[in-house]
C-alpha cells in the first residue's frame, strides 16, 4: 500500500469517527428538543407537558376538578378513554389546548358532532386542564402548547404557496371553509388565533392530516400561520368589493350575472324607448287621420286633376 493510499484511509476514518460522534451526541443529548434564541422564530420545543418542571399540586387540583366535571364522563376519570371518546394519555398539550380553546370540547351533547363554538373555559381554566391531563402520562413526542409563538418574521409569500398546496383544497384559498365528504366540514380560518392555527397544523385535528417536523419545518409552519393571520384574516381588496371573500369562482359568477344582467336591462330599456319614439313619429306624420294628405290627394290640390279628366 502506498503512502498516499494510507493517508486517504486515515482521513476517511477520521471523518467517519467525527460524523458518528456527532450523531451519537445529538441523539443522547436531546437534539429533538431544540431551542433557538434571538432568531425570532418559534420552535417545536414541547411545553406544558409532563416533561416540564414539576407542576404545583394546587394547579393540578384545579385542573382535575374541571376535568372530572366536564370531561370524565366520556374520556374516563383517568383520561384513559371509553366507549364515547378516545384516551387523552400522551396526546400532548397542543392537542388538548386546541380542542378546548376552539370550543370543540366539551360537547354540548355526548353524541353530537364536534363544532366550533365559544370556549367554555377561560384561558387559565384551559391551561389548568392541560396541566392536569399532561401530568398523567409522558407526551411521547407529541407537541405542547407553543408558548410565546413569534410570527413577526414569517414569510407571507412562502406561507401562501404552502397554504395553497396543503390547506386550500379543504379550507378553500380564502380560508372560508368547505363541506367535505360524509358530512365532514373543514372549518373556516377566520376568528382563530395564531396558536390554534399552529396547533392544528402540528396535531391534525379530526380528519385533518398531521404535518409533523418531517413534513413541514418550524419556519414553514410559521410562514403558514403568518399568511393566515395577516392575509386571510385581514384581507386587502384592491379590486373593490370583496363579496365576503367567497373565492374567485363564486366572485366570477357574481360578476357575470350582475354584469350581464345590467346589460340586458339596459338593452331592454333602450328597446322600449325606441319603440315608443317610432309610434310617436307615425302619429305625427299621419296628420288628422289622413296619411295621403288632404282629401286623399298626395299633393293636397282639391281634386283638380280629376276635374280636368272629366272635362276631357
């Protein structure tokens, strides 16, 4: 073996050792829960889960009381689920916070379909329930509530592209929501908070797909949230009337019917006026009911031509 080959082998071996050591360090030192400081971007670090610092017993007691009174009849006294509802153990704080904050839970009736309504609990009550439920089991990697979510540096243009690709097929391009198959409704995105949007993207409530870090990065989720909060919830209509933001197809039909209808009405109005003018002209030229002129003669000469023919 030549000296050059030996040098190459040593270099490759050193590189392999560095890569292996880096991989082991990332895995063992918790690379999955990264934090970023000073970047202005939110991160996927879990919060309000059983992995956080110990929660005071008083906060757990308040959350347990609310949970037992409002949730346990379906989800079980220990959140292990039942015939009416799935278990909540390990789902993560983001899932529980989203369903409570949106008013989907608790249900008005145990057999009713979840629908968005005013939240039953105030913010502190929601957080108390989240603390209690997440204290019952590890989160198993499911996301927590993104406290301090910062979207000030979100790229709205990128967010629009990602929204059009991943969200618009169900929620429509204007975020107005739409009816899907089997009576399922994709809810509108107006009136929801940035935290709720982030939680919905990461947890996939109901039939919505879940977009984990392997599908959308933290910055991409921030871009989508920024686009929804800035452009969908506060739309700008440079063309004039927004027509409620029902979308370009519906707005096109409105423009077609209104525009064509106005043209038809104008054409009918012009046609009626033309007919009235023609009738008025005929009456003016007729002259006392003698359209041929006086005494039936075109030149009105009192029958002189007839008298001349008689004498002849």
